[in-house]
């Protein structure tokens, strides 16, 4: 296409030479501006298609050159002068066009492509130069050889030039620096830790070798059952979203032959509800894809930070922790008979929170300890729930007491805080008592050994059972 245009231009030049029409050097727009005067000709601004009458290259020193039309050699002569000025570091240029308008600009090299000798960006393999306006750095022009009759085509009308520039305009992208450390420290409720909560549910395996799995619908049903059971147990969480999540694994033998397909369109419909499918990579290795379900949930009223201050002489923290069947750790008991010497749980307001939570038929669930999440995070293909152990957590809390270092607990809330800690949890407006689902204490998992009440506070770690069906770790 470009070659055809160049041939047509050369033919017009030959015809013009025969008719006596002279060639002139005109300005050609390389990069347009968004300012209105660049398109409308206001304010004495030079325009694309203006005929060049004089060019001053340099600031006026010994190397400065003043070239006037007609230019011997045309555009090539002007480029030679600009090349010499650019090499000596004198890039100042003044251009006067027909009609009296002037352009003050600087010389800069241009790497744009072009195939014709008459193009401002062309010229074979030689270094090319353009002019950047000092009035508007976005306005870039170049010199080009044209016939006077062609100048009108370059100039055109304002509407056609703007429409042409609009069709050629392209949006540019790039990278910007971002202060991640500062944002993660200052903008998050828990510095450097997200508030997104999720549970990964793997498909149930149908054999010991995990070669066959239940359908994806079964996986979604298990995720739904876990969420609903958690809510019934008194966990203050609500559903946000659920999505499929692909996990790569290596397969072989019968599993590979049964799952790796040819990739035809007819096989795509079978993948929709399948939890294991495969493909063969470039090296001939069979890769399996296990489709799990990622359940996203959140606290009904976000998380609240409760700090438990410790003092020298504290012999116990004054509360016990247990774990539900769904894997959540919660405060199961708090001491009440500490009038002579207040336990840390009383000083911090934890006892009042616990009592008000029980009145609201909710569990006081611990979501983080020292900003580390202690929530369940995965349901395996065997059905077991990956969660944290209450014994090891009790030991860590006891070590805080021995080191006299304050404990930071984050609790899942169901009402937004509205006052001091002791009044943070207020009983919500609930339906009649007969319609309220009571906390199913029989769902609480007990893994700690049963001990006598008299041994509650023996050693650094002790245990107590308030209810025959509840196992609690006292600290």
C-alpha cells in the first residue's frame, strides 16, 4: 500500500515538473496535541501542511545556520543542518511558515517508521529528526517534501483533521509505583493480613488411591452443609461466594486413560460436573486436574481486637477454649469467682463479652491469636477438617502468661461495636425464644482428657469440663 502511494506521488511530481509546478518543504504532524489551537489555527500556531519559508538552526553561535526557501536539496538539506546541530548539542530551532506564523521548537531524534523519502519519519536507514514544540511538548512536527497542490490535502479542514487524528489515537499503558508496605500497614484493620475468610473443600474420594471422586455437585453440597452447620452452631458468619478451584496433580495408569481425552468439543460438557479430568503436556506427562470448591465467607460484623493485659503474679488467664465440629475455636468458659484477685479475662472485659454472647445464643469465636489466623481452612478428600489444635493453642497462651506479654485475640462479631468493650456486644432483636435455635453443645468436639475439678489449675496448662459433652482447655 505504501509503495503504491509513493509511486503515485512520484508520478504527480513528474507531471508537476512538466507543468512547471515547484516542490516545497512543508510541515507534517508526527504527534498531535489535545489543545484546541493546534487544530483550529488560533494564536498563530503553525499547522500541518504549512509551507516552510525559513529555518534557523542553532542559537546564533558559530555553528548556527539560517536557511531560506527555496531550499537546495529540500527536506534533506534541513535534516543535514539539524543533524549537525544535534551532534554539537545545540537543538534550538525556529521555523517561519508562509503567512507569518512561527514555531519555536527543539530537535529530537525520531525512531518512527516510514518508507517514502517524502515522509517526515522516513528516509531509509539514516537517523531522522523531528521538531518538538516548546509551546506544547505533545505537539511534534517534521519536514516533508510536497508539491504546493498537495499542501491543501495535508491541511484539509479542522473537522477532517481531528477525525483522522481520533481514528489514529491509541491509549497507552504503563506501570506506576505503589507504596505496598505503607498501605498494608496503615489501611488494613489487621496490618499485613487480609480480612478474607475461606474454606477449601476437596472432592470426596471414592477409593483409597484417590483415583475416583464424587461429582462437583457433591462437593458444593458439602461446602453448603459445613457453612449451614457452622451458623446453626452459633458461629457468626455469613456466605459471600463460592467458586471452583483447580488443583494440579500427576496421574497415571487407569486413571490417566480414563480422564485424559482428545480435547474435542463433545468432551467439554463432561468436564462441567467432573471433579477429576486430565490432559497430556508437551512432554507426554499425564496431568490431572482436581476440581475443588472454595467457599468464601465473612464475619457478620467483621472482627474485633481484644487485648488481654498480663501482670506479674497472674497464675491463670481465667478462660477455657474448645472447638466445634466444624473446626472453629471459641471461648467455652470464663471464671466468675475471682473477686479477691481479678483474672486477666475479667480485667480485659472478656468475661462480660462471654456472658453477653451466651445471652445472644452465639459463640465467642477466636479468629486470630497475635494476628495469626486460627480458623479451619480445608476439608480433605477423606472428609476430615484441617483446623488448629486447642491443646497447642492453650500452651501458647500459657507461655504468654509466663512471659508477661499481652495476648491479642481477634473475635468474630455479629454486631458492630458501639461503645466501651464491656458494652460492645448487645443482644440483637431476636424472634421469640421458642424459635431461636439453641447452641447445639453436643456438636462440640472434645479431644482433651477428663480431669478432676480440683486439678483445674495444676501446672502451666490445665483442663476442666463444664458440660459432659464439652471438652475445654483452661489457661
